[in-house]
C-alpha cells in the first residue's frame, strides 16, 4: 500500500501529468457521450487525416493552400461519387442474389452433414447431426427476424445515410482548409504549461495518420487482388467477397477467419468439394498470408508496433465495451493508448 501511495504522489505531483490526465478524461467522456450523435464529424476527422498528406505535398511543391485543398477535395468527391453510384449498386445487386441463394446453400450444407454419419460413424452420430441442424435452423430464424426488423428501419437508415453523404464532404473540406485554425481554437482552452500533452498529441497524430493511410492502402490492395483472383477463378459474387476481404484487414486475425466462412460457402455451393473449391481456398489463404507477412508489415511498420497479444486484448476489450464499433476501432484506440504510454513520464530508478 505504501508503494502505491508513493507512486501516486510521485506521478501526480507533476502538474504536466495532472493536465494530461484531465484532458484525457474530458476527451474520453465527451467522445463516449457524443459518438453516436457526432458520427459524421468523427468520420470527417478520419478522412481529413487521410487526405491531409496530399495537401501538404502539393503545398511543398509550391501550390497555394486553398488550391491544394480544392484539388485533393475534388479527387475525394470523385471517388465518393464512384463508390455511391458504381460500387454500392454492384455490391447491393450481388448481395441480393446471394441472399436469394442462401436456401439452396443451406440445403447443400444439410445434405453434406447428413452424409457424415455414414462416412465417419466413429466420429459423428446422426443425433449430433440432428442437433447441429436444429441449431442451424434456430440461427436462420434469428437472422430472418433481424433482417425483418432492419427492413422496417431501412427508410430511417436511408435518410440518415443521405444526410451523412451531404454533410461529410462539407466537413472534410472545412477540416482540410481550416485544420490549423481549428487546432489553435481548441488549444486556446488548454493551460499554457502543457508540454507533456503536446508531446502526446504529436505522437498520437503521427501514429494515427500513419495507421489510417497504411490501412487504407492495404484495404484497396487486398480487395483489388482478391477481386482479380476470384474473377479469374470464376467464383460468384467476386466483388462482394473482395470488399469483405479488404475490410477484414481492419480487424487483425479475427477478420480473416470470419470472412473465410462466406468464401468457403459460396465456393462449395458453386462447385461442391472439387478442385475449383480447393483452388479458391488456397488462393484466399495465399492472399491472407501475403497480406499478413508482407503487405501489412511493409505499410504499417512505422505506424503500429503493437504485440499480437495486445492486439487481441484490445479487440476483446473494446469489442465487449462497444460491440461491433469497438472491434472496428480497437487497433486505432490501442495505438492511441500506446502513444500515451510511450510519452508518459517514467519514475526515476533507484540508484540512477
């Protein structure tokens, strides 16, 4: 107890630590309380992080600030329009076709399960297969009810999405154009003696910028490589599965395992247990191996230097705290925590 009291006195006798702790508490409470309402603002900040380096490069090349912002912003709007009017309709069409084929896939899975007791009577019995099928039917009913409830709220969701699509470009533009003024306005409310907080902010900004840029490039490369590979192999719903594979890199380890199931189900429903089925699984495994061992370390070596155990703990903790979005943002949040720990003042060692 005396050791804890001494550590507490040594740590919080430093006014810089007190200021940093207060800033972190206020910022954390504000984000938790307003995250749902200010989702477009948070998305705008993330996109501004992503687009700010090109603006900086154009300014270094001699282009005025406003002109650089306009060039990057117009490219962003062009990409956004392509996603809205080309990519999303194609994905929705493939998703609709996939949903229509789900009953046939389930019948094929049921037929394969019913053959297991005949082929491997030592390892699995008919009672176990019947129990598995009952569980599968219950899950299908639950998913159907969820889809039905979602359909009733789809109009509200469409209106919300439309509002976001209108607000988001404006927010990104103003964050790009006035980011220095916004940061100066926010820091005006902070105490002048804030060297530690400034050092933490610089570390967080650098790490988050590197992470967002690296992950964005990784998503595009993985999705494009998966789409080309699945198209060459003739797999149905190649675009939908490629986008899912690209987005899976946002959740290390877990994302790759989760996306394996739909890839395997689609391939099995299309070809059954055949050479084509094996080719798809092998190609998917090769893409994941290249991403995990070559692409991700190359793009994120300077951004995220977190131990795999810490990544898994972050996914479990933030996922349990905030559900899907906690899992989605587990790595950025872990990066922020690591930056704070790295900048936190260390107590002097005895005898040093």
